[in-house]
C-alpha cells in the first residue's frame, strides 16, 4: 500500500515539474521510485523506473505543450534541429542505459535532480536580456549549437530517461535566445516525441517492464498527465522568476532527501555525519509544519506585523530545543546550526528580491531578516559549543535560550501595544518601555523555573537565585543592547550567569 502512495507522490511531482519548467518526469519520478519503492530495488529497477517515467512523459508533455501553444509559447523555427537530433539519438541512449546497469543510472539521476534544483535557485530566470523573435531563423552559430547539444541531449534522453527537458531549457534560453515560457513550450513539444520513442525502446529492450509493471505505469501516466495540465496553466499565469524559484526549491529538497536515503548505509558508517544528518532532518521536520501553519496567518488574517514577527521569533528559538533533544553530541548540534544558517542566508538573499517577500516579512532595515537569522543560528552554535562542549552543561544552554526567547517575545507583545512609559536612560535607545521590560523579567524568570525545576529536577534552592539573576541580567542587556544585536548579547550574558551558578 505504501508503495502506491509513493507512486502517486512521484507522479504528481513529475507532472508539476513538467508543467512548471518543462522538466522530464524522470527528474522527479525516478529518484523516488528507486529509493523508496522496494519493487524497484532489483538489478533492472532503475531501468524500469526510467521506462515508466518516459511513458508518463508522453501525455504529460503533450498536454503541457498544448497549453503553452495556446499562449503562443512554442518556437519550432529555432528548435527543429534540436528536435531531429534528439529523436535520432534516443534509441542509442536507451541501449546504453540497459548496459550501464542500475547503480550507474540510479546514482546519476539522483545527483542530476539535486544540481538542477541548485541551478534554478541560483538563477531562477534563464532568459537573456534580449530574446530572439519567434520568426527569427537560426544563424550559423545557432545551427552548430543545436547540432552539438541536440546529439548529446538525445543520447542523455535515452540513457537517463530525462527527456532532455532541463538541458533543452538551458540551451533554448541561454544559447538560442528564447524567452523562458517559449523555451518550456518548445522543449515539452519535443519531449512528447522523444519520450514516446525512448519509452518504446526501453520496453522493446526489456519487455518485462510492461508485463510486470503495467498497473504502476497506468497510474503514473494518468496522475502525471493531470498534474502537468494544471501546473502548466499556473505557469502561464505567473512570472518566470516565480516559476524558477518554486521549481528549484522543490528539486533541491527532493534531490537532497533522495541522496541521503540512497546513501544511508555509507552515511551511517561515519558517526558524526549520521548524527548531524539526523539532527538536521529532525529540525527540518519541525520547521516545515510550523511554516505551513504560520504562513496562512499572514496572508489570510489581519494579524499585526509585530505579532507575526514574534511568532516567527518563537519558532526560531524553539528550534534550539529541537536540536538539543535530537542531537547525541554537541558537535552535531553546532554543525546543524551552522548548516541551517549556510542554507537559509543565500535563499533569503534570493527571495528578498521578490514582491511577496516584503508582504511576508516587515523589515526594520533592508536585509534585517537574513542578518538576524545568521546571527541567531551562529549564536546557537556558539552557545552549544561552550555550554555543552566545554562545560558539559547542555541544560545551561537550554535555559539561557528559552529564557531569552520567551522574555524577548513577551517584551514586544506587551511593550508595543501597552508600553506607555518609555525608558529614557542615557544608554537606552528610547524605544523600549518599562512595561515591556517588566514583562520580559517575569516571563524569563518563569521560563527558567519551568525548565530547570520541573523538567530537569534541579534543587529549588539553586534554581531561584540563578533564574532571578539570569532574568535580571538578560532584561538589562535587552534594554541597553542595539536592536539587531540583542539576539546575541542577551542569551550570552544569561549563559555566563548560568555557567557560574548552576
């Protein structure tokens, strides 16, 4: 039963990839089938998965091409040479794939999926500034480019089963000057025929595919076709950059997950690597449902911006607890923090150029969100390394982060709407209030008591003075720290007190 669920997931993903960016069904479908479906683990499993993906590409590419054609987004005057070359080399690639075997084919497809996703994130819109007119014929340079890439992509179509969608997209946009949507429409038109030829070649070379997996093939074809149709309609209504970012994010995550599952035995042989990966996966599995729940609040409800910011803030600092719980060593937890920062910073740098970014995040200054996130997870890594790695007191790290996070959130939620009495001390910035500071003091103290006394069973005689000192010092640090640096100064000061008194 579980396998059939994976078949549906793989088919939907394949159809979405085809409709959005002209990707072949194999780019998404093959990695899922060969990694998560036991019936495709045999000697010819990847070859069979490729054949099913190619068969799913036939109707999926056809309905996608039809949708793009209705919007006048197909240009065969500049793509006919590629068309002929790719069709010619399909059968040769199919024969080579059967000879190569499961390991070579499967691993190549997994890496291809991941790097295609990275490529889309780095450059979501592959179009040149000056695109060619649809009536413009190829020049001599264009003919040579079409011949070279047409022959190589054609071989790859039969060998990997990708249909050449991604490769054609790059060639059409970067080398032949097509606009992105025109390139997608042209590539899916060609893929309709190449997928037909390649799938027939695969079946003739290995007839067991149709005899053993006809039910799987039928379900995948129907599901992928429906998903292609709907995603193609969506793609023709939004801008090129949005399509590229969505496609890149999906493929990068999919490729990374499939690579991790495929090489899980090799990863398990390196304890630190497996521990870090486990901690990272736990953190991602926590973040994804939080984001799914929180995002509708921003766009559907009229929640105030400062409240939404603090909700995101609470998700961020509770990530620390997930890392502490999920990690078996301080090194794995610290590395996970640094990995999250290394991934999130460039993604936010790309996303901040989009129109929806400003609606989602209200920044005090340009780039504030990505800088704050970098400081936050960098601070997490340092606090874990010091408290757990040097002093062997992970509970001190947990207490300082929890007390800071709860206190800072409460200070904003109370101080912004109800803070009538501003703090006018010479070192303060004049924006914070006594009401917010008092709220932080009380909340930090209670959070520390709850964690150390209730969950960690520390003696009450040690807890009360320590929590009071931590709460008071943290409140003072938050009051006098620059607004963008309290993420670092407050928990570090709290940690210093916890290490001395616990």
